[in-house]
């Protein structure tokens, strides 16, 4: 079976990242200090089409296939981890909201936009940390939500909330809280100054609060089981899976940058008491080769899984449990391998890596922080192993 066609704008998106690389790199230190992206970086991401990368085509987006998403965020995160993170979160959140909000809600959001804008940037926190009390025409929503990456440059947010009935959380037939994503203008919520972290400081992934904010029914999205209102094959992915393809490019970009920075460093650095440059030490040569090979191999596995996923989505085939488990394990291995690559670069850079001016300490902090994401759970390996053990093998068929 031939592979499903790739996104026609792939080269355009990659070229867009190349065009803004200078701005993104120059802003990296500013992002760290501000603890969110500066306006110049936000404008650059918009110019490169990053926030439209997954947006439905009917709203001016590209609906990029999973491999293209991976490649674009890989190239962007290479220049700055925080910009790469905000790129995939902002692009994914905006696309998810656009694809799933009811038509009346879509029109209401569009009415707030500048002339000619098809859509806007969203920040989102799907965790059901809020409570929604039904009222006439909608809900009164209160709560405090974490991990709102990019909220400083996002005019709108969506937030998960459990629906109350007689003051208690309403449960579904299977015992889960009935919930929705509540779409709210940022002007109606409070953005906290809580993002003081070890890594990814420039992402602005802070908390936000709502107190009895009215959200009309037409600005709510069923969660976690949504039926897209618009968009193509890529929107058949569940919410966490929807963000996975772009996110999988992030570790590749950060890991590659760490190894490239180390190559430049090692050629010109002689450690105290050692006559040869760091680049001539055999142990360094071996470990650099292993780190490079492992990172490249992990990336190949991820892209293979994303290609299979895209073929399944286009064919209308529901991915099997084994296929889903394999993809998630590939995501985890990709992140673990990138973390080891940044650790290798940091270790052999010696004392120079300790200073805030060194790229090695920031790359290590950023990658370790990213690896804490729920999508990269070590449980992904267990699930994959369990699925492998449950599959029918050639020997099983022979015995039968």
C-alpha cells in the first residue's frame, strides 16, 4: 500500500523556520528573563505559519500531516527550546479549539479578530481542574488551571471543568466526571505569575484562574470524547494523541542542538592538566558517536510510527492497540535519548557548562523539564511490552 500524501506546504513551513531562526536565537535569553516569549518571537512564529500549521484548511491553516509537524518543531526547537515548545502548543491548541468549537462559538471568536484573520492563538489546559455550574444558556465556571504554555500571547483559552449537579460532580455512566472544555477570553480570567521553574522558562506555562465566569453553551467542547466540527484526517486523533506528532519533534531539535554545540566546543577546548583538546579524547569520541547514533535511531523510529499513523488516519483505519503502544513507546524513547544526549554534552563540557552563559546548562534544563510531560510516561514502555506479549506471533500460528 502506498503512503498517504504529505502536506503540500511542508517545504514552505520548513523554510519559514529557517527565515526566523535569527530572531528566535536572539530572543532566547530575553525569553528566559521574561519567562515568556517576547513579542518579536511571537510575530516570527506567526510569520512562519507555525500557529497555522495544524489549523483546519477552511480557516486558513495547513492541516499538516504528523511527519511534517515533527519535522517543523524539530527544526524550530533546535534554535530555542521555549520557542519550539510554544510553537507546538500554540499551533496544536489553536487547531484543536478551531476544529471542535460549535459553529456559533467559532463565529463569536472570529468576530473578535482583526480583519482578515481566520483564527487566533489559544492556550489550553484540558485538566478538569475547574467546576462548571449549569445556568440559563451555559455555565458559571470557576477554577485554577496549570500548564498554560503561551498564555501571554494568546487572546483565548480553553479549560477543563467538571459539571456540577446539585453541587456535586456529575458522573458519566462509566463513573468518570462529566466534563467540558470551556472557551473563555483571556480578558475574563486571571493570569498568575507562577512560572518560576528549572527549565523551559521562556514558555510562560503559568497557572490561570476563573471566578464564576459565564461561558455560553456554544463556547463549550465535550471532553474527552469530542467529534470534530471541521477539519480532515488529523483531527480524528484523541486530544493527547493530537499533540503528540508535533511534540515528538521537540526532543530531536534539543538533542541535535546539544550535540552540535558540543562538537564546536570540543574542537577548541583543552581541559586543565590535559595536553590534548577535548575532541581528541577517545572516550569523548566514543560517547559522542553513541549519543548521535542513538538520537538518530530514535528519530527514525518516531517518523516511521508517524508515517504509519498518517496512513491509518487517511485510510479510515482505527490504529490497533499495538500500533498505539508502539507509537507512545517511540515518543518516550525519543525523549529519553535526547535527554541522554544533552547530559553527554553537559558532562564533557566540564566546568564551562555550569555558567548561565553556556548553552549546555540551558539545553539540559529544558530537555529534563520537557521529559516530565505526561505524554512521555515511563509507563509507555510497559504498555508496549504488554501489547507485544499479547500479539499473535508466527510461532503461535504454526502451533495452531
